[in-house]
C-alpha cells in the first residue's frame, strides 16, 4: 500500500488499463466459459444491495425475504412447493453444502463416520473439494458409452458407508443429463441421500421442457431427490456470484446448523458467515424481469445456436462427440490432435476450452455468443483445414 492517498482519477486509470487485459464477453470470443455477461438490469439492482449481509438476516429483513422468495421461485421451477435453501456464491459452494448436509445427516441418523460419496466420472471437480474438506472418500461411478453415469456401476458402488449419490443434469464437459429417475429410485430404496447437480442445466431444462423439448424428469418430483444445485449466474443471467442450493426438507439445513452467538439469528447453516444480499436481489429482479416466457426464449435461442454449430461442424468434416442435449458442443478433427487444434483456434483469437473425458474442443453456447460469431468461427475452422 502507498503511504500517500492517490486520486480517484489515477486509480481508475490504472484499473481501466488492467481491465483492458481481460477478455470481454461482448466480443463473442469466449467460447469455453459457463458464465456470461449479466443482464444490465440485474447489475443495477446488484449495486443497490452491495451493503446487505445475509449472514445477519435480522438486520436485513427485506433482503432475507427476497432470498426466501428466490428460493421459492427456483423451488417451484423444480417441482417443490416448499423449498429450503440459500443463494450462495456458485455451484461449488452449493455442492459443498449439499455434500455437507448428506454427511451430517448420515452421521446423525445412521452413525456413519468414514463416509463415501458416489459421483460420476463426469462430475464437476467441486465434489473433490467437498470430499477433501468434509473428510469423505470419493467412489467414482463409470460412464456408459453415451458419457452418462452407468446405473449398474452406481448400484455396485453402494456400501454401508455411502452417505450420498450424486448425478448431473447438464454435465460440465458435454452438457448431458444423467439417468436421474433410475438413480433416484436406487437412492430412495437404499435410504441414501441423492443430490442432483443442475448448476448448468437448472436454468434451462425447465424452460426447454416448456418449449416442448423432450427431457427426462430430473427434479423434486422424483421422490429420491434430496437437493438440487442451480446456478443463476450461468443461464440465469444474474451477476457473479450467484449459485443456488435447494433442499427438500428443513432438516438438511438443521443438521448443518452451528450456534452463531453474536448475530441476529441463533444458528447458521451456510458455509460462509457474512454473505452478499446483492446476489439474491439481482436474481430476484432478473427472474421477475424475464419471467418463464423470457427464459424460454433465451433457452430456445441457445439451443438454436447450438444446433447451428453442430450441423455446420459436421458439414465441414469435424467429428462431434455427441448430439447436444443442452448448449454445449464438443468436437475434434480426425486429422489433428485436440490441443493442436485448440492452439490454432487461439491463434485466430478464439478462447476455447478442452474437455478431459473425452478429450475434445468444448464450446459452451452462452448468451454472449451470437450467430455472427459462430459464422466467423466456422469460416476459421474451414480455413484451418
Ligand atoms: C455441473 C457443474 N457443477 C458445478 C459447477 C461449479 O460452479 P461454480 O464455478 O459456479 O462454482 C460447474 C461449473 O461450471 C458445473 O458445470
């Protein structure tokens, strides 16, 4: 830190210069991110609530009411009339909360001490963080030939130490939806906590269904589902950080509660203490602003772009890993190694990411990517070969 104060002008000048080094979503060249530009109205609301602290909700009763309303609205989208949960920083924190609830529940009601969680090979790495923090062992279930969790592999992985089974509605690498209905039944019959990570798919599957897309059931209408992660800061167009964790029952929050002596509440179940009310307020605003109709249009448009890219890639000789279920397309070229292709694309100033299983270029068709960007991308991909 400097000894003397610096003028706002000079500070802003320096910050602007550094900000110039960042990629800008608006250029449409960020192709591998699951985040996007938040809607301007959501940003406006966010700024109004920057001083609110939901860690001490008795001081911010209005903002706490807003968080409850957001949880209620997201719960309803997921077929749960009385949801419990919180708006947190993102999918990682939401998944950690779900795993913590499962572990504590199993410890309290089944006496399981050295617990295990069964996750698919395709699970987001946040579960590895959760297991590490919560002292749980990860048991990885295999994927089938379609890159979805293999149900038999899950069945075989169950032991008397299993505290949770996890399935994904919108995998990070390919955007695929696991066979959640079957897994829900297995979990229910074995009395095991079942968590669905819909961090990516949660803000689009319900709307695509509404538009007539044929998707399997993935939500609380399945009796085995105990919690679902849904991220407003992905397809919900809320500002970062906004993740959502929705629980079927209050008892899952209760088993995580610790005393919080100096606050306006007696106990706290969230991982962080002081936490932003701005994320809840901005999510509330943007959900009202778009309504189901608005989100349905957005989700349809994303799928339209996804299918456009998929069809064109096939036309120009690229190999697409699978028919997209959500807005992710993963591909390779038969005559070039994936990382070399990724390097070539970065020379054309495209920012792509490479998936691990299978190894492929992975494009996430978020809201900032327009058809005109895709046309340019396809021209560049043609030029590479
Ligand atoms: C399926 C899934 N779960 C969890 C996460 C973690 O979300 P976040 O980066 O918001 O913590 C991601 C991130 O992309 C994801 O795709």
